[in-house]
């Protein structure tokens, strides 16, 4: 998916409740608008630790707080936002060329990530100044 001016937003995950609990459904062309090529999760993040601190050149992701909570700070071409993720039936979509930092993990936080590509180091932009320079060239 190509960079879009607002390439981060919350996504409600369809949930089916009954007396036995709730079932959250992630399907292609439902809550997930890209092919999933990689799934990973973060857990046992020490207090005061941040994660992320990078952008991707060509990657779509959904971040879900399966358990606990954490904050995701994002910066796109023209905006900055912070999202507190604390519901397993809500995801944060982050597209390409969006800087992200994750912080304030609760002690029981589990962050599930669905990604549109396999791991490729060349896709990462780990230097904020390079990210800012690339974003200026887009605008």
C-alpha cells in the first residue's frame, strides 16, 4: 500500500460475544486490508522501556493490545498523534513512512503485530533525521 497523507488510524475489530466469552475476528478485507506476511508479539517489556523508534519504507501494520495497555506515538507527513491501546477488539493501523514509538507498557501488556511483509532490514528507517528528510521530499 502506498503512503497516504493520514496513514494511521484506529480500526474496530469485529467481535462476537456470547455467554462463553468473546471472539475477535481478523479477516482479509475486514479489519485487515493487506495480506499478512508476518505475525509477532511483544511482551514482558520492562517498565520505562520504549519500543519502535523507526519508520518503514513499505510496510503496513496492525498493532493490537491483546492484554494490558501501551501508548503509540506516531508521526506522518503532516501530523503527530498518540494512541492508547488497551482493548483487544481495537487495532492501530500504521502505514508506510510513519514514525512510531511505543511507550508506557503496563506490566501485563502484550502487543500483537500483523505485518504486510516479512522482516527486511532495508525497509527500516531507524534515523529520525533521515525520516524527516524523506518526508520533506514527499511533500
